[in-house]
């Protein structure tokens, strides 16, 4: 049974153990594996901070104090802080719904506002020259460097999300209409799309898989410090870490994996690609609306990635 302690200030106060039990309910109620991981980390970090701060009642004031901590003591982007606050709000909501937290206290936590982003964050888009610099930074004399270059090229050359890169398989990449295409990729909200990829991205993937001696299952694998494959899977967070590592080397402040998806769209459009073709590749919901009204057809012979003029060397 959830551990609760009666208090004078409220009907009951959840202890850390009680909040941990509610955390399990929050995670079980999520559908996306990625969301499960992110919410679990967000709640764990909050509980560690809460314990270090001496515990106390789980109320709006405490969550606001944690928000202030995130703003002053971390370099998290507003979107990251807002995700963490969202996880905490969900924690409070589940506690109230399961009868172990005063609904009025839970409602107070729901009213904790997120962080507002003013203006545009530097580094959201790379120029062609910056993108060229980024994909040439990995040391391709190593297995890890070959893998990392392939990850960077597929992010920029196909506009994939980091979770999509982590789940990319050999079966996804097929020859269609005399070009290489990622076919039937299941993306956000279970939308299925196909994405043409440029020759230079396919060449980078080929260099990686041939050196790694892999030919089925997931394309990208974990590589240990000994420069050997250490596992069959690569997590979305590991993909994000790859981007951050080389972005830091290049001096691209605050560049995230999703920024390379934006860079894909920006460079393709700048190079002359049709907007609707970029939308097809990105798999945005608005494409379906556009397709119904205009009867657009995806053009695999003149794809968005063809307008991104990068070279591996």
C-alpha cells in the first residue's frame, strides 16, 4: 500500500516511497517507450533533488522551487524543463486519481507554469558549411567514428528523429525508382512514411556496416571504449549524445539531434526542393491534409535530400 503520512497542513503527505509507487503507475500509463524512459528519468531526478532538499510536502511551492533550481543550476533548454515539469504534473495527477493525494494539492501542482521561450535559440539550423563540418568531424579510422558519421549523415540527409535513427533496420533501406529509400518507417503517432536518402548518406552507412560486419536487424549498434560492438541496440539518448559530442567539438552551442531534422528541411528548401516534398519526408500531419486537398504525389526522382550538397570527404 502507498506510504502516506497525515499532516496538519493537508489531508495527507506522500513520502518519497509513496511518490515512487505513483511513478510506476505514471510510467505504466504511457504508450511510447521513449516517453517511458524520459518520464522515469524526470521523476527520478525530481525525487533525488527533493530528498537532497530535505523532503517536505509534495505541493505547488515545492515544484516551483524545483523549477527555479532547473532554471538556475542547469543548462537545460526550456523544452527539457517543460518536459520535466510535465512528468511531475502527471505524477501529482495520478496520486490524486488513486486517492493518495489531496485533489486540491494536486490541482495546485497542475497550475505550475512551464518555461516560456523568447525568440529563437541559436543553433537551431546549421548552414551548409556547418553541416559539412559536422559530418567530417568523426574519426573514420575507428569503428565508432564510422558509426557516428553515418548517424550524423542520416539525421541531416533524411531528417529522421533520433528515435527513428535508433530503430532503423536493414529492412527499411530499399531500392525504389532507381534510388535508395527508407521505406515504411513508422514515426510519431504511428504515421508511416518513406524517405529518399542521398548517395552520400548511404555511402556512410555502407562504410559503417561493412566495417562492423553486420547485415541484419538494427543498423546502429552500441560501440564500447575498446571500439567493438557491445550491444544490438542504440538508444535515442545515445543518438542525442553523438550529436552533442560533435557539436561541442565544432563549437555549435546548444545543437540538439532534432536541430539536424530542422537543418535537413532548411537546407533542402534553400537548395530548391518543393515544400510539399519536404513535408512528405518529414511526415508532418499537415501533409495528409495537403495531399487530400491538392492530390499531391511524392516525387522519389527529385527528392529533398538531392538538394543538400554534402560530401563525405
